[in-house]
């Protein structure tokens, strides 16, 4: 039940944001990001949600550092215009 409500909210967020990542404008791999985590009193209000592509979403959560050079499963190269996020590599010279 709750999931049904949630997917409806997500769709409204996507429609509000024009089905574009609000960071890089990507139209693919869209996800809905909670600006404020639910554990931090964030709620499912539309104002608390923003459309991000999987890339920017991961960056938002700081997970790209861990992912290294590996592309997340099922993700295509975001292509031109997408900000390249360069995870810092540990270079020992
Ligand atoms: Zn993006």
C-alpha cells in the first residue's frame, strides 16, 4: 500500500521536474532524492524531493568515491554534457 503511494509521489516529483535530472539535465536513470533524510525529519513532501539521475544521486550520497571507476550496474555512459565526477584516486608516487 505504502509503496503505491510512494510511487505516485515519485511520479509527481518527476513531472514537476520535467523528467530531468535537476543537476545535470540527464533524462536517463532518473531517481528521486530526499533532500533531507527521513531519519532527519525529512518527509515525503514534494518540497523535500528532487529528481536526480543515478549518477548525481550517488554523488549526492557520496558513494561515487567507493564505486571507483566501475559503472553501476545497468547504467549507460551518461554521455556528453554530464559532469564527469572523478573519484579521487589514491596515487602513490
Ligand atoms: Zn545527473
